């Protein structure tokens, strides 16, 4: 599938959403369509293209025999169309991979890994902690070998015309095998992909990785989780305690985000994205680096990367990051509402922090809500919608297979 077709598909979907919302507001349309119309809508919502006559017959028959269960079965049939992987999932995931949240980016290791995990029915929680990576099969004509220093493998794959639905085209591997910088214990699913590192570990203070993981996989931005009631003892030296000379700004604003964020962002203390800013200002040829046990950063004297000590004179009495040990202060206070569940609560490194996020109620709810919006082309807006979201979350958590959310959402919205 070419980039042009992918962009066109997204534009068509966006136009359809605009027209739909203009016509019906935020309320669901009564399911009055017949089985064939419902089947066609399910297929178009799932795959973005109409079904073949044979597939339409199969889906419509399933809906006729058992309306609700048959609609779910029909949705799974629609997911067998390669366009579900090549278009729908790519457009669904691509905005998670960059700070601009743009879908108009090339296929990369982050997007490909999520697509592969959905295709192969993996426990979706592993996107935040697994030693897993999907790559293009470089034994195929025109596909470059995977490299931790460029995106050629994935861009070749996107241009090739091969479908990502084929397990002989998009192949499962491990990050620790393909990236010599990463031991298994340092891998954390999409967090430690090259695309995520380029977007969220380059420059800055690694807080961007925390913010966008929270936003993309917990459906909360920092303003929504700000809590000024927690202790500020882990806030780093680079945060002024008197912005503009007024300490009240820190106490009423800055502290709300940093008291929870800084203790957890410590999990990324050994990670950086390395590139030559002079010759490669966009970091296209950079790579993720990780300070292992034998590595010492010359600026910090420890495994902690230098960016954790920048602007240390802003507030010298602030916290000096000694290692990658993290703690979740949000298990107390207002953010207990995120439902932290069976996560570890504290630990070392990105993998254990990913487990903390992935085992929360907020993670499961976020995945379902994102799928619902993508498939139903609207926000959940009434009690019936909210009840259905809760039901889908329960079913999703029974095996953490994201296809469950797609199938159940498409079946629910089939008459709209």
C-alpha cells in the first residue's frame, strides 16, 4: 500500500466523521439497517474497503443467524482482509510514534511491532514491556536488512507492495537480538523501539517519553493527572521552585505534574538517542543507546545519562538522579483512580515501569476507547455507549487481545 493510498484513506475517513457528526451530533443511530448493510458497514469500518461479494454473503449470513454474536463473527471475518493491517492499523498507530501525533509518517519499528502483535494475537500489554520487535523479512526482494541506525527496512517494506498481514513478510523477532545496545532486561516493547527513542528520548530530559506513553497508552495528559498533594522530594534540579520569582506558581502548578512524573521518569535514566546534530539535525541516522553495567557517563560519573543533570544550578537542592530506580507516587492521592492493579509499584528501568502502566485499569480502558473511536467514528456519548465500553473492557482484559476490542466495537456500531 503506497503512502498516497494511506493518506487518501485517512482523508476519506476524516470527511466521513465530519459529515456523520454534523448529521447526528453525538448520539448513536438506531440500528435499522438490514444484515447485508450491517455487514458492509462492519467491513468498511474494520478494513476501510468494501467486502467482496463472497465475503459479504458470509458476513451477512452470520448476522442473520445470530444478530449480536454473528456481528462479532463478521467483524473477525473483516479482519482477515489485508487492508486491516496495511491501512487501518497503520493509521491507528502512526500518531503514537511522534510528538506531532501525525499519521503522515513512514512505517517504522514502533508501528510495525504493534501491527504484528495484533495480527499474531499477542497479549497487548506486552507493547509496554516485551522483548519483541517486528521487522520486514530481508530475504524478500527489495527489503533492506534491519538496522538500529536507520528506518530503511520499514520504508522498503512500505514501498514494496507486500502486505503486513503475511507472517512471512512482517516477521517477529526480539529487540535484544537486533540491537546490541539492549540486553533483554532493558527492553520495554514500543518504549524502546528506535522510532520512540527518536521521537521521545532525543534531546530533552526523557520526560517526553513519560508524557507520550501516558497520553498514548493511558489516555491521560499531564494536566489531567496533576496532583499537588504529593511530596515533591524527587523533583529534579532543573525545575525552578520560584518560576518568575514566585514560589506560589511552583506550589500550585509545576509541582502537580512533577511530583508524580519525575519519580517515574527515573526509569529512563540509562537511555538516550544518539545522533550527530550537525550533520543529521533530524536524527534520521541516530540510534537508541543504553548504559549497561560497565558504562559510565563522563558527565554524571554513573550510568545515568548526562541529560538528567542538565540545568542543575536552577535549584541545586533538588533531586539528583543516582540510578534508574522508580516509584509510582500516583498509587496514593487522586490518581488511584487509574486503577494500578497488579503492577509492581516500584522497580528499576523501563521494563518494570511498562508493566506498571500495562496492568492498570486505565491502560485497558484507553485501548478500548481508542478502538471505539476509530471504528464507530465518534466518541462514546450516552449511557448505552458507556455501558458497552465497560463490557468491552471486561472482555479485552480476559486475554488482552486487541482484536476483541475491534470486533466488539464494530458489532455494536454496525447499524450506525
